């Protein structure tokens, strides 16, 4: 592999175009003796003290996806320091210094790979240059090695701390040489999360742990029915509750994911605030009281009409009409909540023309923008401090809770922490959209797949948030499988109007669409008398790259998708005998630039979640270079269990215009004793890293329903499976 050589202009242009880092690695003037720095900080990501200490800044929010470990590992690798000697610090929001700091779309490692390598290499290059100047030798005769610079011919050695002041006085080089991946010592080795010791000992600070002097607490009464507007309220009963200080009107914003209307009760404690909220008298406007049954009827009615054609290859209608054999099925998925263990919360203070936010968030830039909007301050006057998050799963991409905190803190004139209860979280979430998938396929006389149509009717996220983009943009990708593999293909989409809040969820559209596509593909295999794995391999065909215009594009490789299929199948013993009543199912998917496959082995057993006993779940993934294999394994395991819970028992139902579920007694999550072991296999790769946080969710549900068919001969096309099996 050719060692990359990056110049400053190419680096700045490339990262700017990608929405990544924009770092001014400009030359600096020489420093006088009086201004010699005590540390060396060539860019925002690293600092080396005169004592040799190494501090690395983690730029993106840590929501459990492991980026607080993985991203600094990239810098440390190119800087050439021992990981054990590094201190990692969570950065505050500073997009001018760090570039985009979003945690979403499984993009953190992928988009930061080259910029962070560059940042580390700049530091290493300056330290080597400083040592060479002190020794009066050529930099090419020196090498960085584990926090020191060594002069190879003589064996002389200087620690980074000894060189910090001299390195800080040097102009930043216009070009730096990055390591060849074959030289990596740290990247690709398993490392435990940098926060693990603090988490295990209870010292980790989450959003709910934030405390500020004189801080008050607030809870909010939100619309009891989706779409209702605040008419009037009487604050007196709430103000009569001991400890309640203030009642604040919250006017919603046009985009409901930014801020919903409500009435906030501000108090000395959360208990007092909750009691005050219970005492409030609030009048809300009428709103249509739709329910799940109404939506299902609407889905079916809309499915009978033509949708928006997303892609058209060949003539699917004619090919279906002329097919020797036709297969047709309807798959459906429910609304899903995020249910992070730490409910939404945020602390804010507004004073002296500034606003400060502390909290668990996935989009700190969005939080800053909303805080500025509701306080009337310029965005530059808003500071955002990111705490570790107790889960996110897409919920914290909406920053409504930050807007609430800023608005109420301004009204209170004191620091305020807005707290959501579990009931608030589940009943006022932005849910993964529910939908109906109508699929048809045609086989020719040789059993070859010649036609495929897929009509999705669902509740569009873009439509709910009143996005300028078309509703299908958040719900269906024309390049997703089986695009490129069937000569006559027509995916189409219809948005179903609803007031039910929707938003991103871990692998949002992929978790729904891959369930339908990969489940239906097994039905096609059965109709053709083919082994499900053999049919998938045949469709993928010869190794080649196909265009992919969405998450993880611009291309995807049939060879890499086939490799994860083959790896999962081999590790699961595909084709080998099983005990009576057991069945295996397989599924694969590409998005976020990564490839995943699952094989599930199941049987029907009463008393298990959904009456389905999961004997094995084998996952294979290809995410390019696995920066931290232990982190990748953790992500695949967690995503697999999320996907399994969604397949077996998770469901949000709507009645009379509101969510029926209110806590974990009726919104079910897998318990530890119910969670099967997940076997994770990572394809070795020298490709650049790609997305990992979501790719292992979409293939779980179809692998399970395909395994159920193999075990029982029955097709299951509706999620969750709870109440259908056994």
C-alpha cells in the first residue's frame, strides 16, 4: 500500500468538503524566551506537557458507541505514543476548532479517520524535527518511538516532554507522511473504553449528575394528545406546593422535534416539581385522537394506490405479468421508542448575555442553535458542555430538551435542570416510524428472479418535522438491496399522514426495510426451491462495485457483502444437521459503508420472550479497519440485542391520540437472563474504517423470522413476534 502524503491545502479542502474538520495548521512566529510555552499543542486534538504527559481531546459526544476511545486512538497512533500514557478529555462544542461534532449516522470514525491521522502526524513530525535540530542531524535519520524520538545511527533518545517547548516554536509543516497501516501498533488492537473505570466505580458524570450553584429543577406538562395546543393554564395550584418557585409557559416551535408546547414547573427539587406538575390545571385544544388501528387501515388503503416511484429498472409490471411464478407478501413494523436508560435531561444557565448548557446530546451544534433561538442570543454566546450519555439510539439527535432548559433558565434567572421521567420519555418520544411493506416477485421457468416490486407506506420522519426534503428521503433508498441484482425492479413510497411523533432510531429505515426485504427474499428462495444462502450468493454474482448514493456511499462491494455472508454461515455451521425443532435463518445488509450478516438458530419454547428460544446469534461484519476491535465487538453485540428485542417484543401502540406504554412493565426490554450470547466475527480489512454503530441492527429480525420458518414451516411477517408464536 502506498504511504499517503497529505499537503495542507488538500487536507483543508478535503475535510471541508466532507463536512469534517477545518483546522488552521498555519505557521506561527518564533517565541521569545519569556513566552516559551510550557506545553506543546500543535492543534486542538493533542497536547504534550513538559513533563511528557499526553492529553488527547475526544471531539464527538460519547453515547456508548465508543468514540471517546476510538477517535483518540487514531491520533495516538500517528503521534506514536503508548496508549497507557494517554489522558483522554471530552471536548466541549467548538466546531471552529474540531469541525462537526455530531454523533449520528454511524459516521464518527469514518469521517474523522484522515483528519485525526493528520492531526497526530503533525505532532509527531514537529517533535522529530525539534529533536533533529537539537542534535544537528537530518530529520530523516530520526524516528518517533513510544513517546520518544530516537536518532537511529547513534541511539540518542529524547522524550516528547523534553522537546515540547522547541516543537511548539516550529512552523507547522505543509506536508506530513502518514503511517502505512502495516506499521500500526495501536490501531487494530483491543482497548477497553477510557470511561470504564469511572463507570464501574460510580464516578462517571452523566447529564443527570450535573449540579450548579443555586440550581433549580424543572419538569414539563406536555400535550396529553398528539398535536394538541396549549390554550391556558392556572399556575396557582402548582405554586401552592412547597418548594415550587415558578411556572413557565413553553411555546412550541414550528418544527415539533425542536420544541413542543407545554407548561414547566420549576422547583427546589425534582420531587417538588413533579408534585407541582400534578397539581397544575391546564387546558389543551382538541386534536384528532388517532390510534394504531386507524393507522393500519390507512396503510392498507394507501397501499392500494400508486406510490412515488423511487427507482425503475426495466419493466417490473410486464416482468411480473410474464413470470412463471409470482410471490407476494405484506410485512409490517410498529412504532418503536428509544428508551435510553438515562432519560432526556439538560442543565442550562443564562446570564450576562451568555447561555451555558450541560447535558447528554448527540447533536451539540443543534442544541446550541435551539438555545440561541429560544433565548434570543447569538449562537456564539452559547457554550455547550457534553456529558457522557446513558444511551442515545437517535433520541438525542433531537435537542428539544436543550431548548427547554435554555428557555426555562432564562425565565428563572438561575441554573435549571430539566428532567424527563421515564413516563415522559416513553409517551413523548419521537418514534421509529411504523409502516407496511407490500412486496411482489416473479420467477422465470428456471427459477431465476426476474422481477421485484416493493411499496412502502409509512409515517415519514421528514413529513413530521416539516422538512423541505420529500417524505421518502428519510424512509426509502433506491440503491438498497436488491437494486442492481434484479433486472426489473420498482421500489415506491407513500407517506401516511399522522400526528404521531417520529424521528431517527438506531438504523431507522434499515431496521424496517431490511426486515421486509430479507424476509421476503427467503420466501423467494423457498418458492424457487433454493437454499437461502445459495440464492443470495447467486444474486450477488461476480465481485464488483455498485453505486450507492446514501449512507456510506458512493459505492458498495458485492465481494465484501458476500464475504460477511460466507463468514457468518461458516461460523454458524450453515447446512449442518440441527436438533429436531431447531431452524437456522440468514440475512445480510449494506449501509453506513459497512457490511453485516446474521445467522440465527431458534426453536419455539414457551416462557421465553415471544416464545422463541434463541440458541445462537452469529454476526459477521466488515467495517474496514477496526480501529478498536473490542469496541466493534461491543457495538455489534449491543446492536444485535437491540435488533432482537425489536423483533421479539418491543412495540409502541397508540390509542385515543396518545401512547399506551408508559414504563418498562409494558414497553419490554430484554433482561440479562433473556439475552443470548452473541458471537461476533470481524472481517480483517485494510479498507478505511466505515460506520459501525447501527449496521448490526437490520439483519437480526429477518434472520430470526427466516429461522422460524425453517423450524416451523410458518412465515411471520409482522413485528414484534410476541403473541404470534407458540
